[in-house]
């Protein structure tokens, strides 16, 4: 069944293939559909799960509980419900933050993390004023704000249709997820990741206009078993803009994760 109820919320998910499990976590306001290229690449030899997080896509849109903490609880409940044995967590943007927090809270249930243009400490330390203004604008005119902001996520080589699809996905999700943006104003994982016990691969689009590339580089240096890779000709959505390059690095992360080998910057 494509739906599972965890923590009182009905979540839509896909579960494809067999083998070592990989769980994909999308960013703010989008859905599991952003991982279509990764599913196609990995499903022939891995068990690949995508999920529409609470408030997004085809999942239920609850008016409360749209925080990083609750999303982490959803992820752990989903892992347990589906019987995923230590999946690799792959997250983009806020989904990367969820993946890191899940691994920090329950490393015994996670094989490793791939973080794609994760926000890290930037919302609280580098863009707090802009983020507060964005939340206010979303409350005033959501459609216009999304239409004006989302195209700036992408690098110059991104197809126009990809940008349009992303805008449409966000407008189809719930405005309740805006709580996540406010929640991010108090998030700074730099101290926490120094105690990370699973390997983390940090990927970042060279042309990301939202989160500076140095954020991922800094987190990788702080993470005991971290590595850092730049995705050329990509913005904030590197997994959609340059899927082949991202897929190759996800596959590279799977081997050392599976064997227990650890990699450092």
C-alpha cells in the first residue's frame, strides 16, 4: 500500500526494488517525486523508498507538528514500519537536515547519510532576516512569493520545465509546512555533527544561490567520517539538475556504508 500512518499522520511513500535500502527525503514543500531519476538508477539493485513528508505532496496535511523534530520521529517510525534495516538516508535541502538529525538521534538505525545542499547552520546564522521576510511574504501572497523565489533555487543550466514543476509541487503542498522555515531559525548542527558516528557524504551544487557551498564544506570538516563533493553546473537541486553525477556519488557512498568502512575529508 502506498500509504502508511505514523505518529497519527498518513504518509504517502513508494517502495521499489530489493537489496540494500536507501530512503530518500525531499526538501521544503516538494515531494518524493523529486527523486525519480535516483529511483530509476538505484531500484534495479537496491530497495529504494521515497516519502512525501507530512504536509507535502500526497501525504496528509496536518496543521501542527511541522517541525524538524516531528519529521525525524516520522522518519524513524517509517523505517520501523517498513522493516528497513539500517538504510542509507539521502536528503536534499531541509530533507538533508532531517537525515542528519535522524542519524544523530538514532545512529543504530542508520547506515549513513548523503546530504545534498543541506542548509546546516545557514538559516540561523547567515539568512535569518531574509528568512523571516520570506515567511511573512508567504503568508501575504503565497503564490506570488513561491513563483518569485523558487526559480532562484536552480543553476543557469536547469530546464524551465523543471522549475515550473517545482513551483507547482510547492503550491500543491500545505502552507502549514512554512512552520519548518521558522523552526530552521534556531537550528545549528555544527557542534552536534562532531559526535556523528556514521559516515556522511556532503554534496553541494557549485552554483547554489540559496546555501553557500562553504556550509557543506564546513560541516564535512566537522563530521568525523565526512566527505565533501562539489556538483558542477548545479544549483540548490543538484539531484535533479545533474542526476548522473549525484547518482554516482550515492552509489559510491553505499559501498563503504555497507561494509562498515569509514571515509574522511
